[in-house]
C-alpha cells in the first residue's frame, strides 16, 4: 500500500480518504497479527509509516469538518 504525504491527502476527496484509510487499517491489522504470532515483519518501519499515514488522513478529515 502506498504511503501518502500531507499534500497527497489534501488532494483526495472525502470518500477516497475513507476508502484508503480502511485499506491502511486492514494492512496494519495484518502486520500486528503477524508480529503477535511471533513472526517478524519484512520491514518494521512500515508499521510506523502506516500509523502516521492514518493519522495524516484523520487530521485532514478533522480539518475539513471544522472548516
């Protein structure tokens, strides 16, 4: 899954943000499941980037609601 930067998130519509956030959350759950089962992820930094991307999307959603 692609990692979105703030400028990329601002260009997405509200529906696209919801869709992408759902996909990212599912990927994050898969990574957490793999780690909790005792396995190692291929790239441990990817979990951090997923969390940050989801936070960027939530921030953009909240800013659109208040604006």
